[in-house]
């Protein structure tokens, strides 16, 4: 990759980007921001979320990597959509009972 990544990009970070991510330490990162702070020529600071195999964000990381070693990642499996009963997109026949939040249990 020769262009600077942009927020929202999904990247595969491995040993090509930095030796600290070689082998089993490779990760998939969803970019949140690209820093403007000074770095060596060809290197860049990225902030983003590590994405697991299910497509869920697990950890926020700030990493220092070689721009030339960055590779686009294929989209991981879509995240599960969790909906509450009775709301649009939820299962039919949801309860019409009001919420009991804040009531004491006996």
C-alpha cells in the first residue's frame, strides 16, 4: 500500500508492516485515525481496533508500521445483530409488557 490509510479502512498487519507482527502475532485492524506526528520516512502511526474472526472489535491499539507493508484485509464475518424482542427486526410475537427496569425484586 502506498497511499495513507484512512479511518474505516480494514488492514492486515503482519511481518511485512513490522517485525513485531510477524508469524502468529499478525492482526486485522480497523483504522480509527492516522497520526500526523513525526515518523521515520516510510513509517506511520495508526490507531484502530483489532478485529477478531467474527468481525468484532476486541482491543484498541496504537501501532507504528511501515506504510509499504500494509495490506487491505478481506472483510471478516459480519457481526451478529442482536435485537430486543418486539423491536423492528426482532422476532415476531414479542412481549408488549413494559420494562421493569428500576423495580425491586422480592
